[in-house]
C-alpha cells in the first residue's frame, strides 16, 4: 500500500491512499524555524462521514511534541512517552531507531542518506523491509511523483504507529543531512 503525502512539508500535509482518498491529516502550527516548541497532530479521516473537505471528520491518533533542549514526546491518548524511550537509538551514529509495535514485533527505522531512502526493517534477523519512503521526484530523471511511503501488508494494521515513528525519523534525517551540508559548506568557505 502506498501512502502519498500531498505536500513536500510532511508536518503539514494530507496523506492519501492509493485511490486518492484521504487517510490522515498532519498539522503543525507555527513556523518551521521558530524557537518555541511545536506540536504536530496526526489525525485519521473517518470515512463513514463522507468525502474529505473542510467539514470532514478526523479523529486524533497521536501528537508529537517537538523539543529542542529536551527529548521530544509522543502523546498517544492519555499516555506521554519520550521519543528516546519509545524509539531508542540502535547504534552509535544514531542512524537506526528501534521500536516494538502493537503486534509484538520489533522494527527498526534506518535513516537513509541523500541518495538512500528511509526504510523500516524487521529486527528478527531477516532484515525484511516492511516500509520504504520515496522522496518527491520532480521528473528531471524518471517520472514525477509526490513523496510516498510504501507499506507491506504486514504493517497496514499498525499504520498509525508506522506513520508516527516515520515522521520523527524523517525529520531527524533532514536535520542530520542539513548539519552535514552546513559543515561541508563551512569547510569550503574557511
């Protein structure tokens, strides 16, 4: 199954299924560069309410409270858990984040680099990829498409968890990538 993001800014977008129906809405008020903490709300569209629109009915699934000086926090209903506890780092470079899903299986997000996608793999030794992120393509090489998350049937029942952990992982990947580019430019200038 493919979950397509309608906007490049993944923290303010609508997520569509393969038939173009809205599945999730992700909203993060405020500016991306503001110093104050921001909160992303992940809501799921209730299809029985009819077509999506301004009056569409969404049910809150989770929140991510982004923090700069302290660990970010996932909010799942009444439960608050630090991201570093829910999605601990799996290696020294912090390029892997592991979590145990509601199905009891352990999975690991592997942060890709500029040319490699972010992937979700099983940690049972098989290394089987159950989700893979495809960045937006502008059509210069190959076909143009919106960014999308490709899911195997195994993780569809826990899409809420996959999406919540993916958002944090992809934002972290962008931060690390931005720091690396800044460091490279700094070395070239000085």
